C-alpha cells in the first residue's frame, strides 16, 4: 500500500446514515465558493467558472464535489473549509483510490 497522499478527495452528497444531502444544489454552491482558488489566483471573470481544484460532479448517481490536493497546497484554509463542510454535514468522503467514476 502506498503512503502517498490521495490526489483528490470526493465529498459525496450522501450522509453517513445514507440519506441524500439537501439542498439539491449544494455541490454547485460549495464549488462556487471555491471558484476564486485556482492556479494563478483569481482573475477577472473567474467567479463565472469553477476552480479546477474544486469541481461539482456525480458519482454513483449522487452529486459530489471533487477536491484536488493542489487546493491544499495552494490554500490550506480553503482545503480545510471543504473537509469541515463534509464533517459538519456528516457527508461521506472518499480518498484517492476509493474514487471510481
């Protein structure tokens, strides 16, 4: 087993007890808040698209947010914000090899 940290974390829109997380646009909202954290920093108009380090997606039919490790390397507080969002809302989190699409 490799000790290398996962390159991405997936925050799944399913709670620890198996319920679908609401509101239904939570993934887009979280990724929207993170849009300013991107390679080269915020640029004019960057709020109109998602950061490549925090992208809404779907996994196994559920909304999710894929958070890339580069976000942690660029801005630790933003990374912690995403992980604490998952923890505070009791969302399932998958690391690296556990993420399959």
